[in-house]
């Protein structure tokens, strides 16, 4: 069973995705999660705590989107292209709400410096995991290449969300990028 | 001096950047631009016309953010890295309203497919210009390289906006990416015909 915290935060995430951060209130989360009034406030006493919780949840779900149903990703160029490509498809499809919520949270962090520190912690968790994977897959400059791939994927999702390309094949796009980065043959 | 239409669109862009799409009404634009009530409605009859006007305007402003005050980009890997670096610095700094407005409008486009045609037209114009730029700078695979650079720069701006890096050397990062593409600058091969590693 999914725990109560995730249930509340997923409802919060949907709200942020559809209505922006303005739509995120304790009452609205209670209603969205179909729990008795007051539950959300009990878990997240302040609005700031609620925003932080949703940010944390966003990062958890992005990590899950990247790793997919399989916990292990093959550490090879093809394995990474498949896994990043899979992330892009989920970010545009079934997990579109995570993507839209993330833009709203990013914009909020741009306006509210106190949110940044928290966002940085979450971002580090995801980065450490991915950096190790890229290194094992043959990158000769793992930090540079992961930085390039992370920004590339963010931009790709962002552009495709607004203006979908016909016959979009993210796995192939990632493959082309990895080839340009010149990884060692497995 | 900027014409009235441009003044209205810049005011609208600031509004969207600050308050999101919810802040965008004809009256709010009148007030922000300090023009008589009704002026914005005269130029842009519907909300959709106003949004498309903003899309047009941010394309012009983004291009100016790349090419700088003299509307000139040196056609070389360094020149492109400098121009894109300038764009990123302005996008997270003085022109942050343009960036936030762009995000708000892209998200709206994701939800309202009616806006896609106008966005796509703007995107095509930018692509045509940028393709000729990087081809001139020596790209051997302009389609591939532009796709990578455009997505990379967008991601970079998005991350820097929320989480500024302490010592952010954007030109060096973009230059490192361009180096992976293997551009061959025409000038370089003309001046140094004996350089065997440039083919």
C-alpha cells in the first residue's frame, strides 16, 4: 500500500501541475487526495513544508521515471540511451504532471531563494546516481557528459511538451548525442 | 523610440514573467504600460492574439539576447560559444522576465494546443537563422548540432534559474560541448591549409 505521505504529495503535485503553485493549499490537497479535512495540515504544518514536500516528491518520481520498472540499468551507451529515452517518454506521457509541476517549482525557486537550498539537496541525490552510471557506461569525461545530457534531456522534454515532433524517437536522439560525446566502446 | 505595439508587448511579457499567465489581461497590460484603458484591446482583440503577440516579441528579444547590441556573431566555435553564453547570462539575469514568460507560455501551449501553430512558426524562424549561423561557424551536421545546442541551452537556463552554480562559466561549458561536434571553421582551414587534423 502506498503510504499516506506519498498519497498527499501526489495529490499536491497534480494540483501544482494543473493550477500552478497558487492552487496548492492544504484544503485542496485534502480534497484531491480524498482524505478527511485537516490531514494535510497534520503532515505538513506550513505552506512552506508542503511546497518542500511536493518538491521532494517530484524528485522521487523523476528518479523512478529514470530507472523505470527495472531497478537496474545496463551501464552501456545503449542502456543509457534507452533509460534516458524512457524517462523522456514518461515525462511527456503518463508522468506529464510531474514535468509540469517541476516547471512551476523551478519558476518558484527562481523567485524565492529560500527554496533553492532544499532543491539543491534533492538534485544532488539524483545526480550522484546518474553520474556513476554514465562513468560505468564508458564516458571519458563523466561530469562533463552527464551535465550535457541532463541539460539536453531537460530541454528536449520542455520543447516536446509544447511542440511535439512527428515520429519523435528520444532513444535515437540520445544515441546520436552519446555518439558525439565519444564514449569508449563497451 | 519603440512603437506602441512593442511597448505593450514588453509590458505584457513582464506581467507574464512576474505573475504567470493568470496575470495576463488586457487591462493589466494597459496599466503596466501606462497607456489609456482600451489601448491593448485595440491592438490585440482577443487573449489569443495577445499571447501570439507575446510569442512574436520574445522571439525578437531572444534573438537580440544571442546577437548582442551590434547584431553580430563571429562565425567560429568561440563566436557561437560567446553568443550563446551571452544569451544564457541575460536569460538568467537582466532578461529573466523573458525567460519566465517563455516558460509560462510553453506550459500554456502544452495545455492549449490552439497556440501551437503560432509557436511552431516562431520556432521555424529561429531554427532557420540558427542553422545558417552554426553552418557558417563550421558545423558538419547542423541539424544534429542545433538540436543538441538548443536543448542544452534551454536546460542550462532552466537549471541555473532555480539553482545558480557558484562559479558558472557558461562560455566554457558551451565551448566544451561544441568541441565534441568537431566543427571545421572555413577560415581556419583556409589560413592553415597544412593542418592535417582538419579535414
